[in-house]
C-alpha cells in the first residue's frame, strides 16, 4: 500500500484545506466557465433565435444534470467510505469500495441513457419545452444522454481520486475536460455550423477525455488503493453504505431537476421563452459561485472523513469552521458583482434587449441571499463525510422540495412572474437556517463527546452523536 493520505491527519488545517480545495476551486471555476461559454456561443451563433436556443439548453440542463447527480452520488458515497477506510487502515475495504463505485457508475450511466432517450420528447414537454424551444433541447439531449455513462464514470472517478487527498490530479482531469470543451465549442458550433448539437458533441468528447485521464490514475497504480479489473464485482454491503451516503447529492440533483418542471412551466406561463432563457443565464452565472464553493467542500470531505476515521475530532471541527468562513466570503463577493452589474453581464450572452431587461431585474432578486449559500453546501458535505446519511439527506431535500416547491406553487398565483423570482431568495434563507441549526447541534454534541472521552477514555466511546 502506498500511504498518500497520512498528511490529512497531521498538516495544519488552514494550509491543508487550501492545498486540497485550491485545485478543486480552480477546476470548478473552469467547469463553470465552460458552461457559461457554451451558452454564450449558442446565443451568439443563433442571433435572432438566441432566446429559443438558450431556452433549449435551459430545458435540457436539469435532465442532463441527473446524470451528474448519479456520478456525484456514487463518487461522494465511495469517497466517504474510502476516506474512513484509509484512516482506519482498512485497505481491503478501500479496494472493494473502488471496484463497487466503478461498476455502479457504469451500470447506472447506461441505464439512465436508455431510459432518457426512450422517453425524450415526453420528458422535454414535462420540463416545460415550448414549441420554439423543443427542437433545440432535443438536438442537445440526444447527444449528451447517449454519453451519460462517460459522464457518470468520470465524475465518480474524480471524487475517488480526491478522496485519497490527491486533489491536484482530480483538478487536472477537470481542467482537461473543461478546457477541451471550450476549445471544441467554436469548432463544432461555428466551424461545422452544427449549432446546439455541435455544443453537445463537444461536451461528450471532452467528458470522454477527462474520464480516461482520471481512470488512468487507478489503472496505472498511482493511488493508495490498487485497482484491478477483477474488483469491478460490486460488494452488496459497501453498495448499500455508498448509496446511503451518496443519496444526498443525488437527491440534490434529482430535486433540482424535479423543481425545474414547476419553475420552467411557471416561467413559460407568466413570462414566456424570454423568462426561461433569462433564468438559464442566471443559473449559469450563479454556478460560477456555487461550483467553487462545492470545490471547497470537496477539499473538506477527505479532511473530515480521514480525521473522523482516525478519531482526531478537534481537527474535524476546525476544518468545518475554516470552510464556512471561506465559502461565505466567496459567496459574498459573487453577490456584490451580480447585484451591482447585472445588465452588462446578461448582455454578453445575447444581443436581445428584452432578454437583457428581464434578466437584470430577475438576477437582483434571485441573488439576495447568495452570501448564505455556503452553509448548506458545507453542512451537507460534513454529514456525508461523517457517514451520517439522515441529516445529509434532509439538507439535500430542504431547499428544493421542502421550501422552494411550495413557494413556486403558491406565490406566482398572487404575484405573477415576480412570485417565481422571489421564491428563490426566500427558500435559500430558510435552507440556511436549517443548515446552521443542524451544524450547531452537531457542534454541541461534539462538546459532549469530548467530555466523555476525557472522563472514560477514548476506547469506551462509540461514534459521534
């Protein structure tokens, strides 16, 4: 066994979190940038039809992101089990986890592609595609759904590389895919004149290259956990543990997608294609803040998981505090930019004046509670890393299904389009309150746990909480 992970239990927390998060943040920024550039290329290539083209990407996005949720769910669940196994020196379990994660990613990716392509048109109608938007959404999804297994396997591999503390290699894999996508977009969209379908082809090619690069890490024996093809047989017990922990990010994406059914249909009813396109642009801009915060949580996960497995509990608490501070500062900076300069930012995506006006007013409402978003992201990651599926699952459901869904169903009936927009900051604030409360309760439990350790000895104490 190559012990690449021991520094997770010894290095200073601030330096360690920066070391693990910085590559992930950079990679996520590039990933967010390629989503933004993708939309800009489509909007500018289609000219007068830019609203419908961008709208097609908006409708396709939540369906495509379900594949991302599958990959992240497997990756996060596998990363949590792997980190704790490495911390506890259980190499055999770490090896089985790796093989189980890869086999699940392959099977579920293929299954998702088959189901999505078979029900493609009904799905697009369900998610709010209008007559003008439908052809563009279909062109994009026919290609990206066919490549779902590449996406799910690549995302899972990325999380598993990061679980060993090798965030730099995971970053290179992400940068390779995102950078290649940005380079291929103009070739297929403009050079070959393929429009939205060209953007989808560029995406799948880039995802394949990224996946191959990340799998090479394990196949070449570079990691702490050696990998052999014979390990692909899934272990039932580990599968259950992985899926229980990884269910929360899958639920996040599934609830996001489910919510888009109601949001897109409400936007189509009260604002038309322009409002759908405006929302899609705002989504991608917020991802420019959300994904780097997710990068912080990716850096946090192996620190919490390893030190919890090694029973170094003060390091767990310190790492969470640092992650909360950094994510809050990042989201505050994003809020200031988006709130103060919405019109010139929106105009970059399309020359349509109506789209710019609609996006400007909507953005200023939606980002009002952006500075508090980090609490939910960090909170979910903490409970995932600790192996506490229930609170992670609750936090995953909270914003979308418990808070946003009722608001989107009720407020537009009284306030029209403004009711849709204002639902987002209200639900974000409620989710922040829940996340802060659960983290505070866990912190108080930890204080009680430390007292028990001091009084009876570490060996007599069970798990946290």
